[in-house]
């Protein structure tokens, strides 16, 4: 009997520290409150200080924190971190309308990075909703795939410093930007955000981008559909975005367009686009 009780206690300790038999460290609400693994202090954010694989084994909810709009759920402090949400949800207390008008905003993020440039973060397979600022903020070479990111106070997915892969995500109803990234941006549904649907990271600087932006559905974003900067834009559908569907940051770095369906206002400045294949444009638009 004593041995059996000892075994039960040992198993409980293993679970609370987030270890797993396959070497993947586990994260859930219970361990977040006491510290999930070495280097993680009790409470939010859960701090990931070692490279490796991590997975959620339950939902994370910061809405009960003392200041939820300014509370981050997961913070990455190492290179080469992979996080599988396992279909679970990271949530906060921010609320947004379908048009991306949000209340109770702040600086708390679903997943972010700190301590300098963090490289090769991977996030996949889950939901991030209702965080004060960013759903996901990641750095050089990050990958965000198969996520639903909605109703966050500022941006859905915000990838900086280039070489990102942002694919097969649903990004909806965030307070400003849907996706900001530079790299491969593919097969995303980006709709009803309060600002730009997709902004290439290079757009807004003097340098040209090098992205491939393909097979995205960009619909009803209140700050414009797509702002690109010297990249390949192919096989996208852009519809009902205001004040424009598609725009380049500068005619010095024209975007190459092909096989896009564009049904609203197009920035048709001379030299803004290079046609590499036929596009289809609605209304009175002259297709590039």
C-alpha cells in the first residue's frame, strides 16, 4: 500500500512539472500556476527557456489574471522551440466585434518572444483568442501553421526579421493587422480585421521584400487587403477590402502578380506591378 501511494505521488509530480515519456514537455493551466518545468516561475507567462518540443495538454486562460489584457500566456526565451497546441486554446479577456473593433486591449500576447532575436520558433495546431495585443509574435525564421487566431487586440500573427512560413491559418476579427510577415505566406483565410489583412514585413521600409504570397483568401479587412513590396503575389482572392484590395509600398520595388482575383480598388500607379500571368479584376479595374 505504501509503495502504491508513493508511485501515485511520483506520477503526480511528473505531471505537474510538464515532463512526458516522449521527451516533449507539457503545458497546461494547472502547471502554469506552479511552474511547468525548470526555468518557469509560477504564474503567467509560462516561460520556455530551453530549446525543444512543447505541447499543450489543456487550455490556457489568462482572463482570471489580475490584469488579463496585459498578461502574456507563453513567452519563448530560446532558439529552436516547437509548440504544438494540440487543438487547445490560449485565451484572454479582450473582446472584438466581427469588424475588428476591440475593447479591453493591452500588451499581453498569446505567444511572444523576449531576450533578443529568437530564431526558428514553430507554432501549430490550435486557437489563440482574446489576447490584449498580439495573438502570436515571433522572430527570425518562425513558422505558424494550422492556427485559428482571432479577436486579439492588435494583430493576429506578427512575424519579424524575415524568413517566416505562415500557412493554412484562419486570422479573423483582430483589432488591426491580420498577418505581418516576410517569407512564404500561403493558404491563409484573412478576414474582418480592423487594419490591413496581410502586410509584407518589407512594406513600410525602403528595402524590397522577397516573399511568396499565394493562395490566400483576403476578405473584408478595414485597413486594406494586401500591402506588398517587391514580392510574388499569385493565386490569391482579394474581395471587399477597404480602402484598397492590393497595393505596393513603392513603385521602386514592384510586386509581380499572376492569377489573382481582385474585385475592388487596386493601386494602379505606373510601375507598381509587373504581370507574370493573367489576373482577373472586377468592376472597372484595369488588371496589371
